[in-house]
């Protein structure tokens, strides 16, 4: 684990009680403000065991930062200091939007969970594009994914995704088409087969000529078997580079926190079993033909390893850092290295889908 990650973990342990006494969104905004002026990372945490390739992209290690943390692409240059092997920014919409009314972010400390109903709050693609272009000019130590969405009041959501593709693809190593948020009414309807086909056709048509970027599709965990089969069929037909499994859930397992009944998407520890099962479901449904990225409830190297064995080539974390500190990515990456060696794999990538 890097000195930077270790030092910030130690500092976080001291300030965590104060952070958790502060409104969740206010604490997050303060974190982004504190990270933004830090120096750019020049190298990534990697090794021959950890290095992974997906969609023609070389990932130093398979542990990524999930979108939502760096919505407006303000701190992507810093995150490799904490051990991340890739960073996904967003969700970014064509026009700026405030999102849903506050409060809209709730820590469920007793459950190791978070509920959010943010509603794609962001400063819009144009402002983020300027920042990303400057970062690209200086160089980024890890691959950058850009997560795109539709504005809440858009009359044509497919057109919004096409606009996002045209605007952000030139700046991205990969694009994520996010149709999985429960906090934009009607958005998850784009997971239906016909709507999904039309959406991906629109995205493909908007790709820059001669420089199309790999497209990842982010889906919800709250899917029926027939939904999974349809999404897999479309993913194969349309040549998707990967499916990200999964976003937050609208289901509510037994929760202890006083915030348990808040509306929104649930992430963190209670999502772990469901999200793991969905990776298995997608891997089986596709026969391993569709690369997978696992997200949701990952808080340890062992949990990340389970997702990889189940079929995921990469993993992403976010909510777990609220409780485990910013050095979690480095701990997971180094843990994956040890687990691969323990189980007789020369590379983490060799273990994908073997269980």
C-alpha cells in the first residue's frame, strides 16, 4: 500500500467521527474541495499479477473508482495516489442540473450502507469537458471512464445519450451509458429490450468518426431473469465492450439504521450478496461472452476476489470508503495480488469466471 494511502487512512481514522457527524453531502463536498488542489499522480499501483486488459485498454490494476464520487471530474488526477487502477467520473448530463431536493444522501452507519436520491446532480458536460481536457493535457496515470446520463426533464433521453457520446467520447478511454439509476423517473425503462436497442444505436451513431470509444452499459441489480437474458442478447448484438453490474438497489433488506426507510438507491454492505449474484447471472447468461465490471457492496479483497471468480474482469468501489477510509482501493488491490498467488493464478485476469 502506498505511503499516500496509508497516511490518509490514518488521518481519516482521526477525523471520521467528525465527518460522520456532518451531513453526508456536505462532508462529500468538503472532501472533493480538499482533494482538488493535490498534485497529480504520476504512477499507478500495479504489478504483473494485477495488470489487466479489457476492451483494448490497459488497466494497471482491476480496482476502480465508481462514478458518483467525482461527478464533475474535479479529482480524477489525484485518485491513483489511493491505489485506484482506473477512475470513472460522472454521471454527467448534457445540461447542468441541481438534482433532487435535499437532504438526499444518508449514511446508514449501523448497516455499513448509504441511501442516495441525488438525481444526477452535476455541472453539465461542457464544464466537465474543459476540466478533463486540461487533465488529458497533463497526463493521467490510469484509464478514465466517463459516465453519461440524461437530463431529468429531457423530452428525448436517447438524444441526450447521443449528445453525451459526441461530447465526451473524445476525452474518454471508455464511455459508460448509465440507465440504472433509480433516482431519475423512468430511466430504468431504457433497460427494456426495444428501448435499449434504440439507445445503443443512437450512441453508436454519435461516436466520433474513426475514433469510437468502448461502451460499457451500467445496469440495475433489480432485474428478473428474462431482463438479464434480453440485456445480454442486446449487448452481444450491439458489440458492447462490457456490462457494469450493478448500480444501487431499490429493495430493502433488513436494516438497522433510522434512515432505512428513506427513498432512493441503497448501496454498501447490504447490496453485496445481490450484486454478487447478478455477476454470476450475467456471466452464465452470456456464457462468458460479455465482459463484466462488478460494483456494489465491495469492501474487501475477498469480496472483490469473489466477483472476479464469478466473472468480473474489473471491480469498482465507492460507498465502502465512507466507512473504511480512502486507502481501501490499495488494500483491495494488494489483497487481490495475494489471493491470486494463493490460488495458483499467475495473474488476477486468469481467475475471471473460474468458479
